[in-house]
């Protein structure tokens, strides 16, 4: 077996930075070509790979493929849970349908020698069951190489979202000047008095126009503080005190869209009961 191509997808949401567990499904024409010419798909070192059951050197084998058939592009559906992918991924506003990756549009060489593939959205492709994208392998783009396998990488960024905390005083605790900030001193806007949908009174803190990327292991961890005045100092409770260390962090299942449909800004709402 001779390796022809390897491909990986990275995603900044994941701690591993890899978008694993995708299925690559050839269309009918590609499947027929693979069967006829002995092309096999397999996983290798967290990458999806194609190898050829051929004794020919790979450059000669690819030229032979191009000469012997009318099809010059191998097409594969990329399948992954759609809702999860769109929740965690920063995509263009109003983009509809699967993305497309093509080796013909390979970009700069990455530090490890892989060729970057930029996903194209709004391709007009009809969404299928679990299909998040399509990979097109243009054989002519491979024929230009002498060293094999040729490695490609598609990079996806985590979705940027606003953070919003609703602080519900459920047991009558005395909060004088509450504040939510992280350990680097980044403070959220607030407090702002609000009434929640169930009628409960709360105070809201949010990141305003600022956003943070969704992450499997968030870098930003916020804590709840309260600054108490001199009346509490006699009891040793004056000054700034941390009431809750490590507030909840956003998850992709908490996404909401601002009512302003034009801005299409996403935020995650989290509820803290004190």
C-alpha cells in the first residue's frame, strides 16, 4: 500500500484542537473509482487517509488515474452531528448549508508542512442527514507533488459568544455591591436589575459588546464578589469578598440569539442562585 493523501480538521473549541470522529463518505462515482483502482480509506494518527494498492510510484499512479478515467475529482461527504458543529463553530452570518473544501484551493503551507484548506460556506449545497461539508480531492492538484502523502488541514475556529449571568437572590442574602470578574481582573458589566421570564427578580451581568470563544476547557473562569461597607467591618466582613469561586461556564447547548435580528449576536445565559 502506498499513501496518497492525508487530511485532518482542527477546531479551537476542543482541548485536543482536533475535530475527530467525522465520517467521510464517498459519492457513488467516487466509490466506483476507488473500487476499480484499489483506493482505500483508513484512519492514521488522528488523520483520515487514502492509500493505493499499487506498486507504481505515487506520482505515476496519479497520472495513470487521470488518464484512465473521465472523473478528475473525488468527492466525499463529511458527516458529523450538525447542530453540535454549528453551535461550536464560528461561521459567517446567515451562512446556510454545508461548507466545501477543495484541494484545488489549497492555501499557504503550515509550519508542519501541511497545506491549509479554507472552508467555503454559502456554497448552495443542499444539507443532508448529518452532512456538515464536502471534501473535493482534485487529482490534478495532487499530480503537481513529488512527495507523498500530501497532507491537508482545514482549520475551524470556536464560536465567539457573549457571556451573561443572572444572579438570583433566592435566600435573602445581603449583597451590597456585587461584581463578577475573572482572575485576571476582567470584570463583566453590571449589575443591572431585571425580571426573568418566570417573574423572578434578578441582577444581570454580561460581557457587553465583548465576546469569548466557546471552549471545551474555558480559559476564562469568573468568580462572584461582593464589596461590603464599613457596617460589616465590625464583624470582620468588610471590603471585597469572594462569595462563589468558579461560576458556571458556557456550553454549546446554552446558545441564544439577541432579539436584534440584524446583529445576529450569540450569547450564553447562566443562572446563579445565592
